[in-house]
């Protein structure tokens, strides 16, 4: 099957076009001796005779075209172009000469000028299938994909059955990022030409580019039914699995093809993605070097380089968050994080944080001495080590201060990925419970033990689960469980959308009234929608919406609960990355809180990261 290559394909196509004789050039009226020289194959003599005649009367476009024919026959492309330029200058309204000039310029490797000439031909003669096809091919060659897209679309309006143009339209749409349109067009082509292998392969790649792994895998199953387990099947399945965070499965598929074709850039690209997603960064960097050596200037290589190396770059992040609610509890958090990779498997981090909390007097949330404000500060140093691709650990230790009290704070986390579909995180954190001025003024400390699990049985389904048990220095205990399954329902050019449900339950062993929410049992059950709007590869906006009901000890039944959380990320792989966040929570309740009526909370925040 032919490899899809934009400029190379077009250059070969256009360079092979024949320079057909112009309608204005014929044997009649040729200078004496010129035709005889041609018949005797004395081409240079014929050109000399014609140039002598043109020196006397240059306004002979037909004769200039005749010279161009002979120059083209002799392989003198520049001379053929020069002759046709003279012909077109003396017959500026002759569309056929503009077409021939465009073909000659294309054959001479001058696509931009060739495109200008074919545009002049269309202005003179109007649109027809041949001219639109030529313009589309030239526009593709020079990278003017919007013009190519428009030309192929107009061509199909004139010739709806032209599947060659339909395939080229799908390709151009995918190259210019219109992957939704490309996906629909490839689907139409598969219906019209189900046994055309390249249509299936390119369809699969478009779904990969859209991030629609489930659709790509379904197409791969259809491909295998028609064409068998070919090299294309193995390559594209490996690429799909690597991109869908199935690194072990992808690497298993790639092992044999890479032994047979170690210099195959497409296979190496998939290997690099799989090694990166599989937490094998040392090997990923070596694989990336091979991809770069084979395709140093490709845009895909530049994107891959950023994907692999961004996580290893030293970074400095400054951020702030502000929260306020209808109980008039305000919290301002400011922090500074520094991250440095010692090597692909080891990194260190420094964290500085300051929290300012404020609550009204008489709310039960103010300090124990009646003052409204309290402060919490923390600094810690962390170390992270990856032991195997499926096992990593993090330790952090430092100090925290709440008003006049100082403590040793610490944290530890174990990351265990037993397979492609399951990730487990076990952690313990010890610090002040910075939830209100009263909790801080009492010096309440929390030791939180938490297990998180993420299960992704196939690319369409995700299940997040969490369980924790925390002990407090005021002899209280807290348990918590959460379960949130969801399903991917949209993976398009711009929008990813998952729909799901979520259950969250927690409770405390005691209710001491120490400035934190401590129900015996709290329950919340909601439906969820997770959306991500893709502005570009580096920029996007996520929105998570939850609607349902909640209940605690003070309520006779369930009340409405809903929230929306949004975050914009700008510069995901750039030197500078900005994140802005906002959230709103509304909880109905059976009795008024401090602020009266239902409970509402707002949260805004931003962070700026500089990578070095």
C-alpha cells in the first residue's frame, strides 16, 4: 500500500504531467525551416529558428508555446518555463497558457508560482474539475491546507462520485487538524470502498489523533477481519495501545517488528510513547534519540520530544487559592514548589506554603480566644525514587507551624501499577488540620492514611475508588470511602466528554465542636459529567459538573447537592505553564447555617510554572 506523503506524492504527480500542445500552437504559420528541423529531430536548430522569428515579432504566444514544448522535450525545465511566461505575457486572457505554465512550474519544483498560475487560470476560465484538482494538489504541496480543502470540496460538488478526491479531502482535513470532518469522510469512504486497505489504515490514524482509542480499536478489529494480521495492523494497534496508556501490551506487540525493522521510525515512535507511559524513561530517551536521528525535522518528532522530556525538566511553580463560603469562613493559600530531576528515576522537591484563615466571631469557627484569624505555615523537602516501572515511592519531611505551635510534618506515598489497567496509591500524611482558625488555634493535628485505586478495564471505562482512615490529636477519628465510575462518551477534535456517577461517604467517631465539620455519617450521591475542551495540544479547559443529593445527621432526608469545577491549562508542554481554577458548590440543608439558608462555597486559584 502506498505511503501517504503530502509533498512527495504531489511532486511526483505534477512532475510527471505532460506539457500538452497548446491549442494556439500548430504547424500552420511556423517560420520556414522550423518545422523541417523538428521533423529531422534537430531540436536546437528549430529553437534557434523560432527565436529568430520571435526577435522580430515577440507577440506570438503560439510560437513561444512551441518553443516551450521543445525545451520540455529536451529536459530544459527552466527554459520551458521562461518560454511559457512569454507566451502568457502576450496572451494574458488565455487560460490554457496559464494551465501549461502552472504545469511547467510544478515540474521545475516551483509549487508556489505554479499555484499562482493555476489561480489565474481559474479566474479566466472559471472552475472545472481539472482546474480544481490541480489547485488542490498544488495547495497541498505548499501547505495551504485551507485552500486545498476548499478546492477538493468544490471538486466533489461537481463530481460527487470522485472517490480519489474524497480520499485526498480526508487527508487534507486530517493534516489541518479537522479530524472530526476527516473521520466522517473516511467513514463514508469505508462504506463506498470497503476493500481499500489504505482507507482503513488512515481511518485508524485519524481516530488516534482524536484521542478516540475505543474507535481506533474497533476499526482495527474490522481491518483484521478483512485484511488479516498484517504489518500495518500490528503497527497501528501498537500505536493505539501506547497512546491509550496500555504500555505493556503495546511493547509486547512491538518486540518482534522492531527486531525485524529496527530503523522503522513509525515503530520507534510507538515504542517511545509506550516506554514513557510505562514509566521507563531511561529507555524512552534512548528510543527518542533513534526517532530524532531518523526524522529530525518532523513536527511529530518535536511533539514527541516535548511529551517525553517535559516531565524531566526542572520547574518552579508559584500559586495561590482563595476559598469563601456562606458561613463566612475564608481561606487564602499561597505556595511555592521547586522540582528537580536527578535522573530519569529520581527527583527532589521543595515545598513552601502559607495559609491564612478567617472566620466571624460567634460562628464556632473562630480561634478559641475569640480572634478571627489564624495562620498556618509549612515547609518540606521531598525525594521520589522509581524502583521498577510498576513501583515508585515518595518521602517528604519538614516542619509546620500553627500560631505558636511547631511540629514535625511528614508524608509518604507508595505507587504500585501491577498492570496496564490498574494503579494503586497508598499514602500517609501528618500535619496540622488547617481547616479553620479554631482547629489551628487548638493545634489539632491529623494523621491521614489513604488508599486510592484507578481501574481502566478498557479505553471507554474508568473507575476511581478511595478509602481513608484518619486520626486526630483531639482523640477523634474519621473514615471515608468514595467510588466514581464513568464512561467515555465523546472523543472528538475539540471535546472529550465522560459521564458517570459518584458516591462519597464519611463519618467521625465524635463531635467535639473543634471547628471542623464532623457528622456521624455524611452521604453524597451524584451524577457526573467530565468535559475537556481542547484549544490546542498545549491549551485546554476542563469542566466537571456534579448533580445529585446529600444527607448528614441533621437532615431528615436527602437534599439537593451540586457543584461545578473548572480549570484552564495553558502551556502544558511549554517553558511557561499557567493554570487557572474556579469552583462553586451548592448544598441544600434542612436548617440554616451561620450564614443562613443553604450552604454555598466558592473557590478560585491560579498557578504559574516556569520550566528550565
